């Protein structure tokens, strides 16, 4: 086989501008790269966005010398074969400890699927919103001060050393004289706050009517005020857990509000208990009911259990 000018060097290969261009990676701004003759080059790195080129992307010339191909981007592929990014079954096999627990289906919004805990006049019922038709599990405290209701979803343990995302949709009816916890491996709202590894969204109207983000590392705990006021409207909350960053953090999103970042007492090791993976818990501090509707929950996480 006889290579053209783009072939490998030999001891006797004469140097030339044409050969150096073909076997050298050129670097330059997008504007400069756009001036190159694509017949004379193979690879180029962009140092400044412009003229259709993007900073830090690497480009390859097409075989016919008519275009640049951005090889820093991945083309759409179906994972239907090794030629399409590898078979989908291989992706699942390589990530067998990764779960997306989406508790949003009809059967998931039934209290019978959860562990129920009530105190005094607390109650838990399956409900359907008369206006929207949305199903929910209604936690009610009843009219006795200190009444409480909790639902807990038991499932394979979470590995807190890995990234995870918890989100839920819920609604309070009244926003006074109450406390609530909704999160991952969190304490019962009737219990003393512990150092057990966790992260959860909280409201304590004794403090104020804002949403708070609580985290615990196993050796310490803290609750931070997000500055976002709770309301009696439906709310969507998402907490993203990043234990692997240089400074570990948890980020909390409340509806479309700007992210709230917390870096104190972030769990970076440990696992949940089997019976306390997800928990929603509310109690009152008055002689009036404080209902809390939980419409959906989702946890995307890595399993710590002997699962595989």
C-alpha cells in the first residue's frame, strides 16, 4: 500500500509544508480556521468561537475536502448495535446500580404502597382533586395539637457517596402552626433532628414561612433558609445532591425559582435505611387540621444495597 502525503513519517521522508499541514493538528480562532483549505488539513482545534467554529472543539475535514466535522460532539444514535453507540442492554448492564424511582403512577399514589405513621388525630387518605382530577395521598394532622401524619417509601438503600436527585409535587392547605419534612432518609417530623445522613425540604412556621433545606453528614446537621416563601399553591421541588465536588453541595429548586446552594453538612458517605428511603411528614402545633397533599415523588439514585 502506498500512502499519500498524509502517510506516516519514515527516516527518509522529506519534510514539506503540505505534509506538515496534513499530519499536524492546527490551532486557531474560528475566523482563522475558516480560511484553511480543507484539502490540505485533517484536524484543527478552535481557540476562539467564530465563523461556525466553537471554542475548545476539535474538527476533522471530510474525506471529500468540502466540510469540517465537529468530532467534539456526539451525533444522534440509537444504541441498537455496536455501530450505534453500543447496545442498550450493555448500558443498563454497566449501570445496574442506577435507579430512577418515579412514584408518579396511579398505584404509587395509594397510601397502601407506603408505610403509614400517625400520631393522635393524624390521618392518611387517598384523594382525588375535584378540580384537576389529580390523585394524591393526603396527610392530615387532625385538630389535636401535636397531631402528625407520615408516609415512608421503603426501597433499596441509597448510596450517599454518589450523585442523586429527589423531587416531589405537593400542596399545603394552610400555612401556619405546622412543621413538615419531605426528603431522602429524613427524620420523622415528630422526632428530634438527628445527624443521620439525609437531605430534605422543610418548613417550620415557628422559624418563618420559608422553605428550608436540611442536610446531615452523619456527624453533624444543619438547616438553611432558602429565602423562598412557602405558599398554599401546588409546588414542585427538586433537590440535587453533589457529594463528589471539591466542595460537596446540595442544590434546591422551588418551582421556577433560582437555585439555592448549600455546602454545609452535605452527606458524602453512608446509606439510607431500607425502610426510610423517601419520607413525607407533617405535624401541627395548634388545635386545627393541617392537611398536606403529596401528588408525586421521584428519586434518581445509585443503590448501596447488595443489589448486584
